């Protein structure tokens, strides 16, 4: 068992609190709140940096099924204390150990990472070496957890992408899409990617994309008329383009729905009329990380960090903000306007 005296924890901490659903300006407020206390099966983490995610935008707007006063579904930081409950609840970690954590209820059923400290299930805490932290820094590490863990699972579990396969990624200039592009290119897949803005084509080609297509609801119909088919499709735009994407998968191919960049509005879907025969269709939501069937240990996070160090993957944050009302609000405004063009990270404490 690893523990640290609660005397090392301040009684209160600064946190961005979701006071009510609404705009970034009115809903996100900096407050002093009680610091989380150690509990069996959980680790207390001193937050160093956290990524900004679309899920948190939907939580802020009241569009998510669950949310807590402190949102934030991922972070990187150091262990203050950890107390295993049972053999299956995760291993104890020494105080001062650098870690990555994501999901496991963060921001949904337990207070999340928009704070100086957070409490996370040990099953969802992954240690990394001090050497890797020193090479990358907290801001770059903060761009990795949710984005790369989810992209890796979609590509190599749901889609089983193999070298030489034709892969279409719809919504490729999002932070999720960029991570998926790099992972797929590193695997040896032949990647086609979509973006709403043609001026982003060169940036995608620089990442290894072979073909860039301008995104739009009619794109699927146009590609069908051209007789185009792909081995695998990663659908990140969501419901607005899903039905078109289903027509772009060859017989025996696979489509994974994992993003909703086009919004959460539902669609009518009649499999008898709209599902292509012989096509495998799946969904992945990262909120399952930590469940018995989806352990976070399934994702080679430390290996992914090593690939970052070697320059094989890209996790340079598009924008980095200081921890505070103004920084977090600005990040949410940019995300809501669809102008992020990559991962945004908030640094709480940059000291290594």
C-alpha cells in the first residue's frame, strides 16, 4: 500500500466549477473548494496539465447525460497518495510518481481534472517515467491521454487496421483525427482524410495523408457515384455523415463511429434500408475506459509516449493556456467555434 499523509494536501484548492449550464463566460467560475481526500481504490493526483475535450463542452451546455460540478475527463500529474481497495482495484503507486489518467468517471460521476488536485480510480491511472516527463514536458504529455487512447482503441481494436489497408478518416483535423492519422500512418495504412476547409489539406499531407477530401454532407454520395470504397472508415463527424459513410465501406470492411463533431442531434436509421450488407459497424466511447471489458491497461500508453519522444507521433498542443477562468473560458470559446485545429491544453503547474 502506498499512502501519503493528508497533511501534504491543502484543505482547499482552486478549481474551475461548472456553476450552471450555459456559455463559457457565465458557467465556468474559479472557486476555492475542498481538496479531495484519499479513499480505497483511488489515487489523489496533483494535476500538472489537462486537455480540453468536446465532451466537456457538451457537459458545460447540459447536453451530456452525466456531469459533475468540476468537469474534465483527463489529466497528467503526480501521485500524492494511493490506497488500493482490493487486488483488482489497481496497484498502489508511490507518492511523486508521474501518471496519466483519463475517464473512470472523471468529470461525469466524480469531480474531474479542472482543478489543482483530482481523485481518480487506480484502475484508470497509468504510471510513466520521470525521464519521459523531462523529455516531453507537461503540456505535451497533457495532449496525449484521451485523444491517443481513444484513437488507438478505435483503430486497432474496433477497426483492426492493418498495413496497406485503405482507411478513410472523416473529421481528420480535430485533435482526435490528427492522432488517428499519425497512428494509422505509423502502422502503414494508406490514409484518406476529410476536412471542412481545403486550406488544411497541406497540413494533413505533411502528416502522411495520401488524399484530402473536402468534408460535407454530400461527400458520401459523391464518392459512391465515383465507385469509391474503403477497407476501414473512422467516422468522427458523427450522425450528420454516418449514413453516407456506411456506403463507403467495402464488403467485409469496418466502420467505427467515435466522434460527433457535427453535433449530437439523433438520426433515423433503418438497417433494412440503410445498412450495407456485409459491412461491420461499431461504436466506441472512451467513457468505458476502466470498465471490466475495457481496462485502460489494454492501451499501450507508455509505448505511445515513447513514440512521441522518437517523433513517430505528434502531440504538440495547438494552444496552451494558463490555469484560470480566462484561459479555460477562451479554450471553450475556441472549441465551440470549431477553431481549435488540434489539441488544446491547460497547464496547472509546469514544474517537472
